């Protein structure tokens, strides 16, 4: 399983950061390779991304299930793609540093199964550690932009 965790501090209150990050619609488009997303319900969505796996680019539809929110603390989700035999999970944890600063920690875990699983997992070992800091950094930039702008 490919795993990555990344943290950033933003110049925004815990409440302001939560208002941004708790709305899935705000950060889904920030995912590398984003094509589109659809919110099915409060606990379910679909992401369509173009994955660049070095040797091949492939459009992937990921089911995002069990989206859970713990007010001003955490948003977590499960990822799956039956067509690609991918399973994973992710989360964003918020911590108040002080009244005007918040730490955002994002985690992403993804693994592949099936016939191509071993080869795809090797690619995911470099892909996931690249995508996680990128997404968390973009979220941090957007949160700061909303507060300052």
C-alpha cells in the first residue's frame, strides 16, 4: 500500500479552515489530474481523474464513500475503483496552532489488486507521495486566499 502524510500551517482560524475543507466541492478540483467530480450524497461522491503513471496516462473513476466529518477536527473518506482494482482511504485532520493559525494534515493510502496490482503498486509508491503534499499545499493556499482575499 502506498501511503503519504503531509502537513501545512495556514494563517486562518480553525473555524475558517473547517468551513473551507468540510465542503468537498472546494477541494476536489485541486486533486492532480482532476477531470470532474459528482457529489452523490453527504457521504458519497465520484471523482474522475487522469492518472499519470509515468508509462501510461489513464482516466480513472474513483468512488468516494463513507465521507465522515467530525466538526472542526477531521474529514475522512474511502476510495475505490472496481475497474482498476484500487482501494484506499484519505483524511484531513485540523489542529488549532493558535487563534489565527491552523495545522492541516492530509493522509492518503492507496493500493491496487488484480492482475496488474504488483506493477501498479510500484508506480503508486512514487505517485502517492507526490500527490499528497501537492493537494495539502493547494488546500492550504486556498484557505489562506479565502481569509486574506
